[in-house]
């Protein structure tokens, strides 16, 4: 599990120091190491590839202006998640009256090389979009970024109990609206 | 059931990479921005769009100030002209009054002189 006490893989504190001192190659490595997390958070929050790319670019431009204040790679990961989720929530609040593009118009979010049910994954992603922006951010930080509730509370400046209640309520909604293949199989066998 | 749902969520929410084209553009943009920040000569330089905006704003502000000053000077000139006209009218009235008084005195003295000369009245 990646927590605030662990560094993001693929990028070291030494490389961060080089990037801070203006090394373009180190900065490129930093972007490559962290863009996946930032882009996916933006995509799952905003639901549109173009908006996710715009947000990713804004976040890294902002990071570049604040690079000197990044003490470590762990601090950097924390900062990137925080800024990305805050900016995404802010955007969603501003465009709350605008109808969002359906996910069906988008390319598949990822391959199904793990053998997972692509339809079920698409269904869960669609349900995620129906949650409120803060609840969505909590769920993404928990299941996409693998943060524990304490780290989520720190990232979103949210009381731990609020994080837990978001998680509980969101899982309950997803559970109610997600078909259970095991249960379906049992029902098929009984009939 | 809960663990099952959580593992499905983890599978559905695995991080995805953006396109390589986007990554290349992002790196180019951010490193270019870093270059302009490292170079102190370019640090305070505005983009052409921002410069055009500032130029238009400066021209508009100069025009407003010039119009305001011109308006103020015109008002001051008009006030001075009005005061001068007032002084002239007062002077004209004073002179007219003096002349009328003089004429009155003359008429009065002339009208009283023949009556004094008439005998037996």
C-alpha cells in the first residue's frame, strides 16, 4: 500500500533534488513517474479526457512553480494528489449545472488484461460519477491510490470520521446497485 | 461481499497512463516553463497577448486622463470668463448710476433756478 510515509515508485529524492536545481531530464522523469496518478485522478473525477489532460497540465505547471518547496518525493506525491483533487472538486462545483458527457463516448479506460469483467468495471466507474465530488475523491484515493483513511483525511483536509462515513455510504450505494456474479450464479443453479 | 466489492473497485480504478503524445507535450511545456523561470531575463517578460492587453489599457487610461484634464481646464476658463463678465456688468451699472445721479442733479438745479427768479409768485 502506498501511504504518505512511502515514496512513489520510479523516482527518487536525489532526482527530485536535481529537478529542483533546474535539471530538465530529472524534471521529465518526475513527470513520467507521477503523471499516471495525477491524470487518472483527474480523469475519474472529471470524466472527460480533454478536461483531465488540461487539469494534469495545470497541476504540473503549478508544481513547477512550487518545486523548490518540495522536501521529498513523498511530500511531492501528497502535494500532487491534494492539488489534483482540490482543483477537480472546484471544477465540478463550478460546472455543476452543465450536463456531463456520458462515459460511453470515451475510449475504454484500461485494458482488461487482469481478467476482470470489463462491463462490471465500466458499471462501477459510471456509478462513481454519480457520487458527490468529495465522496468520489475519497473513494478514488482509497481504491485507486491505495491511501488509508488517515492519509485521505490529511490529503483532503477532512475529519477522519467524515472520510469513514463517505467510504461507508459510497460502498453501500455501490453494493446496492452492483450485481453480484456469485449470487447470480447461485440463483441460476437453483432454478 | 465487501472484500469482493473492494477488490472489484481496485480492479476498476487501476491508474491509467495518458497517451504518449500528451506526455511528450506535457514534458515540453513544463520544461519550457522551467527554462523561462531559470532565465532571469525572461522571468519578468510578458507574453505578446499580455503585452497587447497592457498597451491597450495604458492607452485607454492616458486618453481618459487627457480628457479629464481638458474638461477641467475648460471649466476653469468658463468660470474666469463669467467672473470677468460679472465685474464688467457691475462696473457698467456703477458708471450708469453715476451718470443718472449727475443728470438728476443737473435737472434739479435747472428746474429750481427759474422759479426763484419769477417775481410775485
